[in-house]
C-alpha cells in the first residue's frame, strides 16, 4: 500500500513516531527505552483508535507513562526476583567496581534531573572552572552562572533531603 493510499492510523504512526520518541527522551528516557515506550503506546492507540479524541496527545501521555513505569519497576523487580531465587551473593562478595558504577549512575540521574543551564554550570565547577571562566565558556554573565550554581545546589540538596541517603549507605 502506498503512502497516499494508507489508512489514517498508518499516517498517524509515520508522522508521529519520531516526534514521540523525541518527547519521551526529553522526559528522561534513553533512546531504546523511548522507542519501546512509543511502540507500546502506538499499540494502545491502535486498539482504542475509535474512542480517542486526540491520538497524538493520548500517545504522548501513554508513552511517557510507560517509560516512567518501566524505569520504576525495572531494577527493583529484577532485584526482588534475584533475592527470591537466592541468586544474591553475600554483601562481602559484591564487586567493588559494580558499586562504583551504581554510585556513578545514581549521581548521573541526580544531575540529569537538573535543568540544562544548572547542569552545565555544575559540570564546569566539577572540572575546576571558576565562575568567571564558566561565564566566558557558556556565554553568560557571571551573575547568571552564580545563580545557576546556587539553584543547582539547592535543588540537589532538596532532592537528597527528600529521598534521604541511599539505601545501601544507611
């Protein structure tokens, strides 16, 4: 079937798939997670095509929700199954490299939760740049850089305070 003779659902899929993947990535998913989420959303849209008023809005919300649910369930579900089967090594046998990787992933997720300007300014501080140098690098005023750094630190402190310390650090 050619593009001109395709069904409305096919046209919707072809025109909406990439923008939806982009939206889900923007919401925080990795590219492969976004594609999985959009695929699942498209199946749901197809199943409910006749009852949906705005297919694009429905698909966007469904895809983002699917990505969030997958993230939330993923590691805890796997860890729970490993514990049930007794496939968990004693704490002393854990790979120190794995622990470092987990900690880096945790920090990366925290940093990704910051707005772009705050994340950029904080990354420069980590690389030992002074606010004056960061301002030159990012094309901003020194005051704007200081404000971004202050806001980033405040957000991170709130998130860390809200969630407390990581479970394995307790």
